[in-house]
């Protein structure tokens, strides 16, 4: 039953992606509004998948890369839908929905397979560590999407290309507020995730730090976004500068993730 919910959610993510794309092509906000409800349906079905999985397995399972991708997509959509209620940035879904759909495609490749995970990696601290870290990273992904849309909207305004297309886009203020909220919550969540992970590492390996590539990559993520949040709160960065740096930071981290997976050996191979 849980796989059925997953497949329904995947189909709904695809429909919402097509709907958002159509809204941009024909320049109609009404289609974007309908696509938001489809995305909410996809999120609900995805939630039902996790609940069914928890009933079967007795808890939330995030023990391999496929389950992590699925949880990342769920977190990204859930956070966006909550923020959308406050900011009415419906067209931002044109950035979020395709990302969630691609993540779900990646997750689907291993949903019916089995991955051998060492017993030591199945504790509650591991699940909490991964949950907090992925939630923080999902907020960073949303910040980068808002940053990308901010740059597009700002460029249209500067070049006086304000037409029917630009009116579909959210206001610069709303996009900047989303960026601020994502950084304000993302950094503490990732911080807690790192702390829980270090406690687990101490328990398992006898040391908080192993110089593992995944640990180094996560620390780099934390430093980048902590610096960005500091600049925003203490120095007063906002608008174009924060949008650009949020996008660049996430692209750097994404490149680092793929390089780490391709060229380095890590004790986090299950993710």
C-alpha cells in the first residue's frame, strides 16, 4: 500500500510540474493556482506514503540515498506550501515542483529494492540526524529557488521588460522574505543535525569528527550558510546580493555532493 501512495504522489508531482510549466507558457495565474492544489495533493499522498511506511516498519526509515531523496522532496514541498500561504508566491512552484519530481524519480529507482544497512546505522539518533540535516538543506534549496526567481524578476524590472510574464512572478519583497525565512530556519536545523550526528559518531566511533568527506561537505554547507545568515542579520545584506549568494552557495554545495559521491569513499555510503 505504501508503494501505491508513492506512485500516486509521483504522478501528482508530474501533473503539477506540467501545470506550472503551462502557466508560464500561456501566462495565466489561474493555472498556477490549480497546480498549487495538485502539488498539495502530491504532498498529501507523499505524507500518506510515509505514514504507511511507518506503520509497516514501526518508524520513519531514512537509511539509504533513495529514502533520503524522497524525504528531501517531501520536505521541500511542505516548506514551500507553508510559505506560499503567507506570501502567495504561487509561480515559485514552477521552480519547486520540477525539482521535487526529479528527486522522486531518483527515489523511485530504489524503492522496490533492498539496501543492506549496518545495524549501527539504524538507531534513532541516525534518523533524527538525517531528518534535521535534510530539512535544513531543503530550506537552503528553497532559498536558492527564491534567489533564482528574484534575479529573473529584478532583471526584467531593470530592463523595463515588465509585461504579462513578469506580472506572473512574485514580488521582490516576497521572494526576499522567503530567502530570509529559509536562512533563519535552515541554519539552526542543520546545526542541530550536525550536533546530533556528532553525538552519534562519538557513540559509534569514539570520536566526534572522522574527517569523512560527507562530514567535510556538511561543515562547508554550514559555514557558507551561517556566513550568509550573519551577513544578512548583522551587516544588513538583502535583495539582489543575498539572492545571488544563496543561489551560488547551493550550486557549489550541489557540485560538491556529486564530486564526493563520484570520487571519494565515505562511511555515509548508505546516503
